[in-house]
């Protein structure tokens, strides 16, 4: 549902990391087809090499016609417009904007109709896993010269997932989010003499041998062990990847590496020996906030509670990448990303690209963080340029984990249910690792066929 107005609507709540979407094609299989005929970005637009910007069309620059934006969050729309006007006040003092509130999950589908009818936004925000559909339906336009600018400011993980088969980027990564390892520096220093976090699960096992006291509910590390959302970081470090080919029909449960990875995961029960049903996000986060746990794996949604707990209980905490198996690869995780795309139907492709690129600039990222608290999808060194965020000691760890996370095609709901059942079966010792993996293959195929 859409709502119009220059300044209307309410702020949205922070979304879960993997928002529901409609596209199921893998990022590596994005293809450009359909939609309106697009201008050649090399010949139809004027690029200012010195400014590293496209030259905005006169109708937009003069304020004769406003650039139309599709946002879900009204506060963010206002903040980005204000920041853009401030940044370009000497070049485009008369530029005008209007925005329309469109749910990000609906933006691609609505643009297919509104764009063709001539009343769509010039840019629209959506989720990264909707970009494949936007390209297939011809609703997103390539970013042209801004590709090199963006690739210098963010990781290949982020730019690659919005790149089509033709090698062109079709959206600007705006935010990133992932779970990460959070650690109590004060407690670690007292227990080990160092406030530096463990890099491997084997390091954590060493501390657990001295720190754990099950009778006192005292554990070295806590997480939610019965959910694939958390267990995936361990399984991926041991060599298993979900949807390795990007095909929604091939989740990878039949990969021989999965049974071995599950066996390793099962072995972690010795350091966090609780049934899966007893470890919920609320309980594990409460113990960390109380200062009783050296490590926790969770997401940035817990920062406010941990900040309050650290102040009340007198500890300092840090954030870093999730531990890997000593013999394995870096731990991946499920990540989410919001993006902004240029409508392939826009009559003002230069202005639309300038605005989309602006959201990945220092000023655009600062407005994003100040308004929503979300983490910009920029390289860690660039975060130091962002007011407020530069002083946040916990953001870099989430960004570091996000940069090694897996960005998937849209995951069907039955992936989560099937993978969670597999994880619980192993963690609670209800079946062998091999049998749990085999049951996941059968369960996924059955649900996919319904």
C-alpha cells in the first residue's frame, strides 16, 4: 500500500536481517531483459569526470520538475532530501523533490505497473534479493559510471550481489546487517589477562574448560543453538554453503560436507550444554547484558540493551567476526541489505543516478545512520567519516562480519523450518548428523512440492 505526500507517514521499525521478498534468482544469475528501452549511459548522459557525478537534467536542476523518490521510511526520505540539498546547495540550489511512501517489499512489483503508466518513482528502495526480479522485469536501470565510484567504497560482497549477468550494477547498496561475535572485554581481561577476543572455536573451548560451571548456569559463550540463522556460521566455516549454485531448488542439504559440519557443530554442545528449547534470544542476551558471559553471538538489535547493561554492571564490550573452526574457513552468516535502484522508466536518468549514488556518500550515509541507526554498506575505513557512527565502537565488527557473509537469493519459508529441524535434531542428539542431513533433503523436497 502506498501513501503520498510531501511529508506524511511514520518511521518504520528496523527489519529483520533477511526481509521477505519475491525474487528467487541468484545474484550471480541476474539477467537484464524486458522493460522500457534505456538510454546508453556512455552516450546519453553527461559525466563530469572532475566531480565524479552525472550532470543533472535542467528540468530537475531548475526545480521545474521534482525528482520523485520512493521510500518506505518517511523520516529517512526527509533526511536524505535535506542532506542532498545541503551537499549540492552551491551546484543545484533550486532542485526539488517529492516522495511517496512505498513498502520496500512491494516496490519492484509496483514499479512494473506504475513505471509503465508514467507515475512511478525515479528511484526506489528495495531489498537486495529483489534486484534479480527488478532486472528481469526491466524496472531497474544500470548505474553507469557510478560503478567504479561505488566499488571503491564498498566490498565486492555488496556490489556483486546487485550485479547482473551483463556485469553492470543495478542498485546501490545502502545498509548492511549481520549477526556477529560480541565479547565482554572486562570479563575476558579478568579471566585471561587479555581483552582480545577468540578467533576460533578451539580458543573458546580452552576458556570454557576453566570458566564453565553448569550448576551455576555459567557459560563461556551463548547463542541460539536450535536455529540455522545462528548455526550456519559454524556449518559454513566447516565447508558447507546453502544454495551453492543460487538455485532455490538446490539448497545443498545433500552436500557430503554438511554431515561433517553438523558433527562439528554437535561437538560444541560440550561448551554450551543446554537443550535448544532453553536457549532463546531473550535469555542469552539477558545474561550477556548482566555481565555474566564472556561471549555471545547475536545481532546489532541488542546494542541498546548491552549498552545499558554495560553501564549498569560496569563492563566494556566489543564486536568482531564470528569464530571459525581452526581447520576451516572464515565463518559466514546470513546478511541483509537494503538498496536503492534507478527506475528504468525515469525521464531523468542522470538526476536519479546522482541521488541513488548520494545515499552511499559520506553525507548520505551520515543521514541514514542519524535517522535509522542502520549501518551503511561502506568499507570499514569510510565509517570513520560518519558523524556519530565513527564514535560507535561496535559498528566495525558488524561490518567486518557482513563483508564475509553470504547474501542469498530469496529463501523460501520452508528452508528455515527444514534447516531448523535439522539443527535441533543434531544439537539435542535426536539423530545422527548423517540422518539429520538426509531428513533435511527429504523434508525440503516434500515442502517444495506442496
